[in-house]
């Protein structure tokens, strides 16, 4: 996405989008660059330099151990950087990770996404793909229901800026929703869910071929409910890559119906349902 001060000449180029892995099979996204940062690093002070992250942390003193943030050390494509964030810290009985916040400190809009979790999510770990404008630190902050806070960051070196976009054919927004769920679950044990949907995630920051700024057009919210109860919710921002991919978990207690819904900023939505079989 264009940076208003550092990349003025890039505003007439096209933003990288769905070409890189946008149509990957749901089971093949793991082919991300293999060089990852250690997940045991302590919290850096990167969140302190970012107002949006400070607001999430508040008056807490965040821990670093227990929050993992995996990204490639170097990415040749800033438009679709694979990212996994998760909390593996020990929690008190009854406590659970309530939210995970992601920020890109060097993007024009630092917010990437917020993941809201419930006990039905089972495991506080999420994977997605993000746009990074330049070499920068990605920051993660997590909070538990009882007020524990974790923060960490990772630097990612970007070879080709996420401001550039391939001239791929544009497909209809909110089309081809894909959902993969396990054939069966064990009661209250997390099972991996993968979702993918076609959408340009247009940032509202770049110019079209006619020199006019293209309007913002993104999926803003994704929700998963199990028999009417919200299990997982994602707030998405411009820094999420085109054709949003999400990998997360559900831990249903009994068999039932899961509803997956994507809502974009035009008021349009897409909906898929799946039966969750608990043995």
C-alpha cells in the first residue's frame, strides 16, 4: 500500500494482491519461507512506540514469554507475508485468551487485525497473510479474560514492497468461500479450521489507471458461531492480504452447526455452514 511520504512514485503502481497464493488450496498455505524467528523471545519495547498498541496494553506490564509470533525473517513479497500468532502461556483455571491484536508499525495504518476468542475457540493460535509496506517490526499484543497481557514483536525484511500489485484479473468480491473443518472432533478438544474467500481487500490508498484514488473495499469482520454462540471473531483492516486466509481452532462440546460469515464495508456478506461432528 502506498506510503504517503516515503513512496510517492509508487502510488501509480498496482497493489500486490491475490496473485501470491491467493488461490492456494486450504491445506497448502504452510509453504511459507522456512526461516522463522524464535518464538521464545521476550517482549521488546516496540509496542511502546506505537500508540495503537499502547491503548491495548493500557496500564498493564506485558510479559513476553508465552506469546509467539512467527514470520519469515525475509519476505520477497510484501503483499502476502505468512504470519502465525499464538499464546502458549499457562493460565489459571477459568481464564482464557480473550483477544490477540496485530500491528504493522511501518504501514500507513498500523492496525492489521484483532482476533476475539472464546472458550469455544479451544486454542489461542491464528494464522493469516498480511501486507507489509517496508522492512519493519510487526507487533502482537494479547490479553486474557482476567487481564493478563503479553506483547512481542518481530522484524521482517521486505524485498518487494506491499505497495505494488500484480495485474491479476479481479474476481467478484466475497465469492468462492471455502471452509475446511475436521471430519470429527473430540469433545472440548481443539480442531483446526481453515477458511479462504475471494476479496480484493482494496486499501483505499492507491491510485487506479486513471490517477484517481480507488475506494476502500475490505472485509471488516469475520465471525464463527456454533449453535448460535460466537466462538471466534476477527476484525480485519487494510493490512490483511487480498483473498483473506485464516487458520484457527474450534473446540465444540457436542455435535452441532457452525456458521461462518464474512462482512465487508459495503454491507455485503457471505455465509457458509458446516456440521461439526463430536465423537
